[in-house]
């Protein structure tokens, strides 16, 4: 039943902002949430009800005391007490959170004691999209809140590489390191609103550099070292950064990769705006010629007591995240200090029940939004584990070995990695001591029911919270919660405060059980405040609101079930999504179509019925040219150099032509749907294609490359 209002909702406006404190980096300020005393965590939760066979039963159900032992339960009690409501279950809470969206976010502000940081004038000035303005009058700093949470001697960041070598930063040392780098950046000339660009692997230095940048009120942007220089320049050149922070190399698949030439190329391209290029040395790799300051010198510039973080307006930019570049130069998504703060406090504490006792490891590159989300787990005073390397080195079980070694309690990965473990016969439950693990997270592509069942059987009777969201909002639209069952092939529920619906092409909500476009009908604080270099908002509206004015279209095909869960059927656009990392096709085309032998190319990604992901590259050859093994090798090598190893296709397949619309746009989405098994006539109108007969060729390829489903599953 829906939440029943019994009186006027009360809204506490919070206290005036604290005066800036020069010891702010060194003093834990408060508990992040009103603490509940969780029940002791057994090595295995034998009381949890699971069904690895019957699809009519949930794969996992919460313990009967889940509400009493979770932050979301404490939040529900808080809402009932302060809003005079009666809330029965998660579905009631979600319904209230989207019907009273302003009051919901005001409650988040109160529950997490943000009134101790700042007051505000109004929660939400308008609920129209785009254009919603949140918490007007509030002055916040994401890094200030984060650095005020952890206990001094408690581990904050554990940085691990492929060799197993690990370095641990306690919370007090993290505060000291951030203060030192903040002082160094300030001395260089970085101030509020300036951009600092990171070209870094997933190590502690990336975390420190981000928090130092945010402390200054400056804007952070980050790309992983696996991206080649042209791809990095495409992203950073838009931002005109004042400082580039890069590492001289990184580890991947057993090798140490030298990045000096790439850093020099990036620094040269950004030279007009750069005040300094700071380089983190990695043993065994040379320092780039463009280096002006090394990391240790930057850290040594701190003199005297550190200055307190700079508080900025709620909507001031925290970071720029980049889209995949499917349709051209990657777009820069600007997220705010305040929007990310309130959204990720909600996601981490309420949806995932993260506390200061947790150790969170999410396998990610620094180019992926999951890096941002993992770092934000520090908001809860938790410990994060950063890993620089391949998930499958020296073998497929590598990540489970790390989970064991560092007593990880929450492990996040992609469906692709879980599928690879299943195929390789990995049995984490019997092969490793992973008793500390209490939950799994999964995102990047739809999670096949077979893979979910494998995790249940071979990892343990734990919640596996698959989620759908993305770079666009730096969080999740749909996922799970500690109080909601998990069903095979489904995301348990929309996240709190996210008004998820499935719409048809006419902008009407489809009935439960039918497929439609994923839309968000009410604003979220973590929606981008703008796109970079989009002064009038045209590109922003075109990206998210062109199909449905005043409703956000994400580009996923979904079904909302009768029980309120969500099934993700895949992207309704052409974004590539390998191993949970979203990528665009632009960099691939730039590399392939530079070959004289290649007339044109088309690349798509296919989520197969067996849970695997297939990324073929189709090439139409130039006259008198043919595709042979040597050329395939050269094409793959060029893509790796131009973009990254993740962009290298699984197969390179010759076709007689690439199909286009009448206006010359490659038909990526129709080809992708054909490879998923759709009939040609159902995906495109023949009159809209320059040569419709070409599509029949792709149907034949689909038939010859389609894996059989597993019997008995």
C-alpha cells in the first residue's frame, strides 16, 4: 500500500554553515548516518532464502531483520517520525520519494546531517527538466564532507597492483596527502572553477589528486592511461585545463607500459592553457619530457597549516565526465558538488548499506564512472581498494584472490567478468577464503540469469545488486536495496528518488510487463547541470530531451514488472559496452578508416543469449583490396594504439557495403538489432536505407554467429 500522510510534513532547514576551520582536514566531524547496530555478520548467511533453480522464486531474499539492521531501515523510521507517514515496505518508500521529490531530498539533507555544513533557501525551485535548481543558497564542498568522515587510524585507501604489492593510506594520512597536494596546486595557480586534468591509473594518487582539486573548488576530469593520446586530447582539449597530472606508466596483463610519449603529446596539445604538467613516476618507466613538476615536489610545497576546503554553490562543478563518443567528439557532462554529494550518500548508504566497517573494491578503470562511485564510498568512512591492472592476470580468478587478501566486503564488477569466471570453472566459494564478502555489485551490461545463478552457487547466498545508471548521472536509476528480494534477470527496483517509467514512442507509459524506453519523469540532483561548451543548452536537450520534452530518455529498453522490478534488455542506442566499460565508436573508426585498404567500417556490440558480449567490426574494402590475416592484425593493432586495448574488436568481418540512412548516417542500431536476432523488416524501413539489400548480409552473419542457449537453464 502507498505511504499514508497523517499530517503536514516537517522540513528542518539546518544550521548556519560552520566557519572555515584550518584543521578541517584532520578532524573527523561526525558519523555519516545515524548509526544502527547491525547484527553480527556470519561467514555465510545460511538464514537467507535462495532458489538456484526455480525461476518463479527470488534468487535472494533479505533476512527478516533487514529493516532493523540497515541504514535504509533507519531512514524509513526517520521519515515516519518526521513526516508523520506510515511506510510498509520499499515500494511504499519509493512511491513517496518520487511523489514528494522535493521533500524526499530535504529528508536526505536532514538524515545525513548536512545542516551542520550549510543551510539552504529552497530545496527545488522548479521540477521541470532541464532547468531544475537544487538547494539554492547552500554552500558545500564534496571533499570537505568526505574528508571529515573517517576515523584517523582506519584504512582509507588500499592501492594494489598486479604483482600483489599494496600500499595503505590511513584516513589521517589521506587528509595529510590531500592537504599537501591542495597547497601545491594552489601555489601553481589553481583556483575555484579552474580545471585539473588527470591522466592516471587506478591508484591512490588519482584519489588524492581528485580530492585536492575538489578542495580548491576546481573542476576535475580524468582519463585512464590505457587511452591513447588522440583519444585523451579529444576529451581534455575541450576543457583548457590549467594543470595536467599524469603517471609515467601503468601495469596491465603482466607488463609495465611506458606512457612518456603519450603524455608529451597530450601536454603539447594542451600547452596553451597549461601552467604545469605534474608526473607521478612509476618504477621502470622514463619521465616524459613535458614534466615540469614531479609528484613528490608538488606534495612538498605545503607550508604551515592547511587551508580549509573552499565552499562553493551547491550547483558549482565538481567534475566533468565524458560520454563514450558514439556520435562524435565525447561530450563533457558537468556534475555539481552538491548534487553528487546528496545522490551518492543516498546510493551508498541506503541502496547498498555501506558503512565505515566496509571494504569496497569495484574493478574499474579511471575512465569509467564506477571509479567516481568507488571513491565516493569514502563518504561513508569506508575503505576502498584501488587496483591497477587486468582483471584476468595472472588468471581469471585474480579478482577473487584480491577479495580474499584484502578482506573485501563489497565487490563490484561487470557481468562479463562473472561470465568469464563461470566459463573458466572458477569457484570462489571453495577456492578462496572470502567469508568477509557480504554483497556483490554488477553493472555495465544486462546480467544474464545463468550468470546470476552461477554467482549464487559459486560465490555464496549473497545479494548481487545489478544496477542500471551511468555516466550521465554518476549513479543508478535502478538497482537493489537490502530490504528487497532479487529475482533472476531483474533489477530489484528503481532507486529512491528516481521516477522511472517505461514509455512508448508516443510518450505514454506502457503497461507493466511490456517493453519501453527508460525515462525519468522528475529531476535528480546528480543530473548534469550542463554539458561543457554548451552555453545555450542545445546539446543537452538534444542528448536527453529530444524524444520526450520534459522527460529524460536514457536510451535503454526496459520492462517494469508487476512486482516493481526492472528488466534491462540492452541499449537502445549504439554505445559499445565491453566488460562493463562504455566506449564509443569514433576512435575505432578513426583508426580503421585510415587504412587505404578499408573503404568504411561499422562496429557494434551484441549481448548474447549465453551472457557473453561479442564486438564485431565490419569492414567494406576499397577496390582491389582484400581482408587477410595480416591486415586484420594491423587493424587491431591500430585500434589499440589509437584508442585502447578495450576498443579492439573480437572479430573483423568483411562485408560488401556498410548500410546508411538516406542522409549518410551509419545504421549502427539496426545492425545491432539484427545481430540480436531481429528480422530485417522489423528494425528499419527499406525506403530509409541507401541499399536495403545489404542488411540481409548481416542477417546471415547473425545466424552463423549466434550461440545456442544452454539446455536445462
